[in-house]
C-alpha cells in the first residue's frame, strides 16, 4: 500500500573555471528529437530525427559555465544520402550548417562524424539559452552528438585523428611462388595522425597450415601513411593441389585507430604446379608458368594460353625464367616459341642442365609487338638427354626480347 518515487536529478554542477564544457546532446531538453544509442557517439548516445515522426526538432539547455569568452564546437554526423540543416543559437549569435558532404557512408560511423568550430571568441553568459534546431531531408537525419565550449586562452590541443583501417578489397591472390596477382593491401582513411597498427591473422580456408605461414602479422602505419602492402609467406611445393584459399582477418587496433567494415578478406593461392605428362606426350612449358625474375606477364590472344613473358615495362633489360623439368627422363628434341620484333636486337639463352642454346633476335619480320607475323618457333636442341627435375633456365636480354612458350 506504499511505494517510493525517485526524482532523477537532471542538473550538473558547474565546471571548474578554465575547463572545456561539454554538453552531451542526450542531456538537452528535446522537442521531436529522440535519443539513439551508438558506441561511436560520445557518451554512447546522440540525438536524431530518424523515427521521430518529424522533419524538424529542437534541443535546448541553459549555459551552466562561468560567463566569459569561448570558442564553440559542435559534433554531428554528415550522412551521404540527403541535405540536412543544423542551426545553433546562443543568445543573439547564430551558426548555420548544411549537411551535404558525401563522406562515404550513411548512418552513424567514425568516418562521417564531424567536429566543427561554429563560434570564435563569442561572449556567453551563465544561464544563457542554447538552442539547436535540426531539419532532416532525404535520409540526412540532423544527428547531433555534443556541443563543446572552450575557454579562450585555455584551448586544448586538437584531438588526434588516427583514422580507420580496412582491407582495400574483399579478394586477393598470389601465385604459389609468391608472385602477386593482386597484392594484399590495407588502406587508412578518415585521418592519418600518429603511428598506429592492426594485426592481420591468416587462417585456413581450403588451404592448410602446410601451405602458408599462419603467424599473425602486425601491420604498422607511420604518421601520415595511408596504405600498406602485406607480404603473406607461402610454401612453394611441387604438389598439384589446384587453387586454395586463406582467410584474412584484422584485429587489435592500436594508437587510437579503428577497424572499418571491411575487416576480413580472402586470399587465393594460385597453384603453379602441373601434373606430369603421360609417357610419350609432348611436354609444353608455358612461359607464364615459370618462376620469373625481372620478366613480367603480358596478355595477348596471339600467345599460346593467352599470355607470354616480356621485359617491356619490367624496369630491367635482363630477365630470367626457370623451371624444373617435370617429364620422364629421356631423349628429347626441344623447340622454343618467341617473338622477333623489328625494332631492336635482343638475345635469348636457354640452358637445360649442361646444354645451352643462344638465339639472336634481329630479323625484321615486318612487325613490332606481338603478332602472328613475328611469332617464331625454332628447334634449339636435337636428341638431348634430359632428366626429371633438371633445371631449365631462359635468360633474355632486351632490346626487344619477348617470350611466348618453350616446349
């Protein structure tokens, strides 16, 4: 037959002189605005017109600091799906903000949280009315987090903005020998202040621990650095396994940086092994499947398999391509297919064990680049003994040496 009613005090003691005064939006007196919980917001809450049933709302309070001169900052969320407005009135002073920047995301995220100084050296009296008026438009919900009053002459240093780290893509791929197809890359956006780091952890997809180094990798960004390429160590075995996958995950951010929505990715290991041919079959080694130094891949439909290797654009005039012979030991004739262009004099050397053949590429076949006109197949060894596992090395020296395949 009795109960207790608790009156929850909504007043806060005045701050000490010289301190920055922060009014959290959720502690203001709200009309049409409603509270929204989100860990990104200061204090874990903000105010929004989303779900309020109105496109306009107000939030008010009376200034509880000492009368004096202040710089005033407001923190809000500028979404990418409309053009909202926020007006701030302090006494006779008014500031107007248009929320129309596209910061890459809607909703409440670190990357679209904006702090902006709206008054400089403004006189504010204790008890003066503060009014925030928000107008929503097309999904821009005039979300407000807080408003800060910084005493002039006691302005704290700006808060560092270390940013957000994400994978640059959802999928990456490396050849089993470590040659990148699409390198694993992390991007840092929304701020680059200070040294920060995240931990990248590789785990089994269809690949197993025998295929790669599964130790976590700490990736450190220096102050101002916006992108990092991460080396994943693979095991280049001789087993024919087909392509396999590794799961990549980001965790453990340090230095104030946060991890973005793209916090996981898949790395595909592209198998570079081919099954041994049946006895008596012609064995073809496509140049693009060799282990390359300085040479690079070039796509062209004229080439067998649609690709060849070239020194063009590699940054070097000399390159090598190697492989171990995967056929049965025996006696073979060996042919090589290459492109003899009309704009230089290159040379190719082919070593198989102790046997060497040299080719001079200086014929003018009427065409440069990669065409059927200058595609040449020639026999370089006759009745040569080759053992299974024997090293094959092709060395190219440009002026214009482009290699298709050897068989």
